[in-house]
């Protein structure tokens, strides 16, 4: 059974130090962060699909459920981030210049 640690989800200390020292480091802009997050969600979805397929061939139910829950939680978080981005965009559009 694999353990999920919060440090696996956070950026490494080296990249955080680089951002603190000089703002956004090259290639790590907002679009790159979103792309990485979407790729991570897709990867977790694929892992869950593989675990389900493995379950039909005698795999562990616990590992399958963990993979499914990881995929579900990451997708839910992605949807909430999207909702916040849409809300921020709508708020900006209401600003009168």
C-alpha cells in the first residue's frame, strides 16, 4: 500500500527559494503551473484506471480504492480552482475603468 505525503504535492524547497528570491522563475509561470496540475490530475486518473483493470485480475482492493480516491480528490480540487479562476475573471470584468 502506498502512502501519500503532503510534501509530494508541494513544490520542492529549491524551487520555492528561487521564487522567493527573484519572483517567478523562467518556465514556471502561471500557465506552466496549471499545465503541471492538469497533467498530474490526468496521471492520477490513468493510475486509477490501471488499478481498476488490475483489480479484475486479482489486484488489491485497498490499493484500487486509494488510487480512485486520489484521482477523485485531485479532480475535485481542480474543479474548485477552476471555479475560483472563473469567479476572479468575472469580478475583474465587473470593474469599471
